[in-house]
C-alpha cells in the first residue's frame, strides 16, 4: 500500500463578475473533485487585499457552501472591488485551495 496525502482541491478555473446597483454578481466554475464541499468568496478594495467589510453578506471571506454564484449587495457604487474564490474539501479541518484568478467590478447606480 502506498500512502497518498489528501491534497487541497484546485481553485475554480473561471470566475466572472458583473456589476449592479450597489452589488456585484459573481459566478465561477465548479471544481470537479469528489471531496469538494464548498467555496469561500474573498473581496476587498485593492488587488490581492481581501479584507472587505460592509457587504450584505458580512466581511470577507464569505462561505457560500456548495453554491457557484453569489450576488453580493451592500457595496458602494463607484468603488472598485476585487474578488477571488477558494474551494475547500471535506477534511477536518478543511483543506483550502489557492486563490482563483482575481476579478474586479465597479458597482454603479447608473446601470439599468
């Protein structure tokens, strides 16, 4: 028998961000690994700095469980926000993937 360590899952390969009025809708590709149990959404106001606060879902990171999309409200129109998603598995404590590719969006009240 050969010991094989349980490695962290891969991060989502695709993340999309669409701005709205005081919100950003995020969607990402699911990680196709058997033991993936959920995702953490990180957000903030500068690249690579995911210490965001003030959204209607609470401070960063936001645990969305097995969902692969999130509408994050309570954001300031005109501010540029940066986002990344991390997958986690079912170990105790969970292994976390690295960050997905970073995406950004600027909520605007002028959008239809």
